[in-house]
C-alpha cells in the first residue's frame, strides 16, 4: 500500500489490523469447512453377528436406517472491502513531430501511388499481351484461310484445266472423226457422181453443130430408188439442142446409181444438181 506523506502518524496501524483480522477469519473458515466435510463423508462400519439355524425362520423386514442429520454449513462472515489502490497519473502525451508525420504520410501516399501505377502497368501489359495474342491468332487464321483458298483455287484450276484438256481432246477426236467421215462421204459422193455422169454421157446424143465444151446444169428430182421424176435446166449452155440432148440422156439413164450410205445418199435425194460437159 502507498500512503501520502501528509497522512497523520496515528492512522497508519489501522489498515494492518484489518488485514490481519481478515486473513485470520478466512483461515478459520477454511479449516471448519475441511473438518465438517471429512466428518460428513466418513462412516464407521457396524459390527456383524451371525446365528446358525437349522431352518430359516420367518424374518421380518429390516427396519429402515435413520438418515444422518444434515450438516449445517457455517455462515460466512462478511468480507471486509479491500482498500482501493491509488491510481497513478498517466504520463502527459508526447507532442507529435508534425514534420515526421507529414513525411510518413507522404511516404505512404507515394507507396500507394506506386502500387496503383504498378497495377495499372500490369493491367495494360496484360491487355496488350492479350491483344497481341488475339492479333497473332487472327493472322494465323487468315493465313490458313488464304492457304486453303489458294489450295482450293489450285485444285479448281487444275480440275478446269483437266476438264478443258479432256473437252479439247474430245472435240479434236470428234473433229477428226467428222473430218474422216466427211472425207469418206465426199469420196463416196465423188464415186457415184462419176458413175452417174458416165451413165448419162453414154446415153447422150450430141448435136452435129456442137462446138467447144459447153456446160449445162440441171436439177434432177430423184426417188430413193434412184428413179428420175423430173429434169429441169437451171443453167443453159447456150445451145438448146445440147441442153435437150442432156435432159433426154438423164431421163433415159433412170434409175441412176445411188450410194447405200445414208449421208452420201442425202446429197442425191431428193434433188441432184447435175453438171454435164461433153468432153469430161
């Protein structure tokens, strides 16, 4: 305990006596509780007597054991309140250093600003990286599409070239076949024109006054069998007697020889343009 220096000398022993009396009372109370508690919980065993019997008699029920009287707990003595300790006055607060606080606040602000700038730089870098990756992916996709388009175009061009070559080959083959066929038909037609001319020349009676090698052109209508239906002069030789002699020779030569080939026969039937010269 702390006492001030201004307290009177006669008042100092009173607190010591109160404390001693309070401690003594607490110890006495503790001893009494121990004694009563041990004696209440301790029981001495009773003596047992044994009798021997030949037969068991009727035994009355045992009397009920009396309950021990309840132990009264001692009343606790009122506790003497302890004296309140003297509170020490807190030390006066230190005057804060304004410059140091400002510097500390400025440092914290700069740290936060740098952290924000670093976060923004990181965000911008990540966004730029994502944009570059997206652009690279788009470029790869476009390159792949162009490659596919080029390959498709090459395939189409190759297919068209092959088709054109095949078509040209077919056309060439068809043209060659047509030319061959045309040559064959022309050959057959020439052979039968010569045969018709020879037959008509054999039946022609030329006039006595015929001079030179006059040409007469006649249109001859024929049946599919070669029979002559009519003869008409389309270009006169200038000598009516010679013209009439040729007409009569054509009619006398009926039926005229015709080719069996259908294409060659089409040049003779139904109309034949016949040219006759006496010296050919």
